[in-house]
């Protein structure tokens, strides 16, 4: 066992022992409380299951509350619910977050626990609300918007955690009565007001099929950086254009994917067989999903419709195969999948 690996093992073992008294059990009301009946039964079930997994695997307790009546002060209401729910008590510290939705007053407040304030400052919290939740809510996809916001919040917290620079894990709870000090942000929302317009981009002519798969992916990186949401770009396969026409794309999603893609491109591996190609990244980074491409008469196009059918993501945003029956299997001859669809390199 290498020194770094041994230190990581010791650190994790210490955390397990120190936090052995922490309970990660809970019922649905610990994670979702829809007092206004805004969400469907399926949406509430998904949010409850997601909340339980995040608490169990990520040591973050996130809860969504939908108010029946508008409060006088949504910040005071958020702090009160946060403390009454004891968000963070079941974690190794005050690692709680509350999504408070006032649908009648058209407001949303995201309240952050003490131990998440450093990695999720107010500016970032406001960014999640405006650039991630608002577009989904406007499209009437409230449950999806909440899940997407969870994803960004957890990625921020998870990405900021480095074992070598982490504070000692002593498993202690905060010694204050409050789990949140009012950190967070609020914004105005419009539920079902209509999806944001996906008009034809003035730059659309610049984003057409490219002469190579890698050139196509690099061009897509420009789409992300410029936050272009035109679903009819010729950079995409015809089926993918139809897919994007009905898909909610947010600034936050594009920013997040742009940063990830920019850091991954140097390690990209292109595998081509006839008119199909796959761009892969090292399997040890399960946050870097492969991209599928198809060659048409004018060049290579991204097959996002095919990717959506085949690739899924778990609560940690790690990719896996939904299906192992697809036309891109040629690029994964050196890979086997476990029972959950996660890829692993075959032993040579």
C-alpha cells in the first residue's frame, strides 16, 4: 500500500470511528415536505430517495420544503425550519441545506448550514437559484429543477473536499443551538410561466459538422462557453436536435460542463469505426462521460440522443451504462461493467 493510500485509509477509518454515533436513517419528511401539493408523488419519492443517498454517501443533509402560505420574512422562516428540522445533526457537522419554496409568493430561498458556508458562499447559492432552478421552474419542471440544483450544490461541496487539506474529522456536532446562521440567498421564481426561448442563435452558422470527432467536441466546447442553447445546431445529429428542442438547458449546466470538458480534453481518446466514433476519457474519473458521434455527409456530429439512451448518472454525478446493447460498444472492448453498469478496465 502506497503512503498516500495508507494515509487515506487511516483518515477514513478515523472518520468512521469518530462518527459512529451519527445516524443516517430518516423518513420521507426528513427530506421533502410539500405543504402546498406542488410536486407529484413521483417527484417527492425521487427527492426523498436522492436525499437519503446524499446523506448516506456524501454526509450532506438536504431538505426541500414547499410552503402553503407566504411568510412575512422568508429568511427568518428558512432559519426557523432549518433549526426545527435540525438539518446537519445527522451529519459529521453542520452540513445541511434547505430549499424553501414559496410558490404563492414566487420566491425560493436556499439556506446553507455552517459547515457548507465556506464552499458554498452566498454568491454561488444565488447562482444556483438564478442559473439552474429558475429555467426549470419556468418550464414547469419543478422536481427536475430541484434535483439539478442539488447536483450543483453537492458537486461544489464534494469538489472542494481534498483529504490532504481537510480539517481533522472529530465527528463533533456544532455546539450552538442553530445549524444555520442565515447564510444563503433568495430569488424570484415563476412556476410554469413558460420555457425560456430557444431561438436561433446568430452564431449558428459557425457550429456545423466538423472534419474530425475531436474538432466537433472542441466546437461543442465553444457552444458551452458561449451558453448557446439553439437546439438546431448542425453540430448535432438530426435526432439530437429534436432531443434538445424538448430538453431544458441552463447556464449553470453549460458552465459546469464547460469547465469539466476543458480540463478533460487533453486526456481524450478517439476511437472510430466506419461512421461512428467515441471520445473516451480515463475510466478512473467517472465524472468524465464519453461522447458519441456520427459522421454525416458534411462531417462529424454529436449524438446526444444516443448518449441519453445509453448513459446515466448517479447521485454523485458518476456515469454508468443504462444499456450494454448499443452501436458504440466497439469503443469499450477493454471494459467490463459491474451489475450497476459502472465500467471497469479488464485485467490484462
